């Protein structure tokens, strides 16, 4: 079974690695991304159409505290989409040549990660995709339907389950449909545990236990 993070934040990849296993770094592991952008990227036949120097925008101000350059892609800049790279180029006083080399390394790295992701989807392995929903206008039916069509267009024989982690103040814990497992993490959050980017206040062990028991349950 292969677990693949679809964001929205880095905590998904971190906890996949901690509680189950992560086979190589994939495109969405260490970026901030919403589901609409995930769909857009998965539909690409050529990742170079977005991962190229002309399409990269750099912000050397926003992440000064973390000592990184904030990277965005120009065709992902709007109010309703998010695709942000925060951990790839350290904030330094680069010459133009040095910065250009860093950008080339950045592009090559994400091209490799995209190809690795496509290879996993095209394989005969069972795949668990996980996305933590944090979008205010998340259209569950439309997005999950479009996601299923996208994965099957890459591999018509793919065996997969999309896991959506949601935080809603209701009593239900798990809702399973054919290829989507929705887990309500509201009751799995310990308010006494201090939060950080890994979200240790969430009971990740129980989340992965639910996934292993229910993802491919008919």
C-alpha cells in the first residue's frame, strides 16, 4: 500500500512517514496546496508547462523569519487557489547566476517528484491519497468526482482511495463511499497538546488505523 499526501500542509507527509511509510518524496509533500490546485496539477501531461523559470515568482520578504524564499507559480495566483513552496531555497544574498542555478535545481527536483508520483499512480499498487480539507468552499461531490476521473485517466486500472480529513463539530467519525473515505478529526484532537506544524494534537495513530481498516472495505 502506498500513501501519498495531497496537502493541504506538510503535516500529512510528516505523519505518513511517522506512522506508516512514505516511499520517496512526492510533488505535494512539502508544499501548501489546496485541492483545486491538486486537480490542476494531476491533469498536466507536461509538468514543465508550470515548472519553468518564466512561471516562477519569488518573495524574499514574507519568509524572512524562517530564512526561506517564498516561491509561487504565476498561474496559481488568485484568491481561490493555493500552491506555495516554502522550504526549497534558503534566504541568502545570491548573485543572479547563483539564484538561477538554485531555480534550475528547484525545477528539476519537482519534475522528479511529479514523475515519481505519476509512476506510483500508474503502478498496480493500492494507493491511499490523503488531503486535509481547509478550504472554505470545498465542493466535496464535485472535487471527489473529478479526482476519480483524473486518476482513472492516468491509470484506468488504478486501485485507490481518497481520504479526506475534515474538522466539523458533528458526531460522525467516518463516512465511506466507493473511492472516498471521509474522517472527521474533530473528536481526535487533544486541546491540551500544544500545536505546531506537525499537528501532534491530532490522534494520527487512530487516523491511520481507520484508514487501514476502512479504505478498501466494500
